[in-house]
C-alpha cells in the first residue's frame, strides 16, 4: 500500500473538479479520470510518526489554463512553489504542483480555477491487478498562522 500526503479541495471546488473529470471520462473513456481523489499531492508519506503542525499554503491559489502531463500525472498546474514550505515540514517531495485530474495524457484547456480552501489528509492507495482502491485518513484543517 502506498500513502501520500495530500491537500483535499474544498467542497464546492471538489464537486467542480469531479464534474470536469466525469466529463473527461465521458469524452475520452479513460478510466484514469475515475481513479483517486481530485486533490493536490504533496508527496509520499514517510514514517508512521503523527504529523504535528503543518503550515497552510498561501491562499488563494490559481491554476493555469492548460493541463500538463508529467510523470504519468495529468494535472492543472499552479505556478511558483506554493507547497515548498509544507513539503519541507513533511519531509517529502512530489514532481508536480497542481490539481490531480488523472493518469491519461490528453490536451485540455480550462478557465483558471481559484483554490480558496484546502484540508490536509493522508491518501492510501492499494493496487491489485487492474483494481485500484483508495481511502482518506488523518484529515485536518490547516491553520493560516495569522493568530500567532
């Protein structure tokens, strides 16, 4: 089983991205648009140590208009390095900064998406042949740090 630190999207944005992925599945028929959660991957989870304080990335964030396919991941990229600090705190890395759409390479132009709300979680993924199952655990809101 693989485990990843992720940022889950707020409810409205989650529904918007899920609708987009369902449309991509309908248009292209690739099952990669139906696998895993639409989220922002931060990187592989390391040890079983509990995660302490994690800094929330600067919000709002905005995606680019063109999807990018890199390292077998189709995603809507976010410019800059908005997840550098949180990845450093978690001692992890990931090759892309953006909203995960799927694992199929297509061309996609989309109006920019504004990300206003995220929650930290752990995504567990298990693959058995052609079947991939996943679950979310350890979900928590991130503190903006403004009151400190």
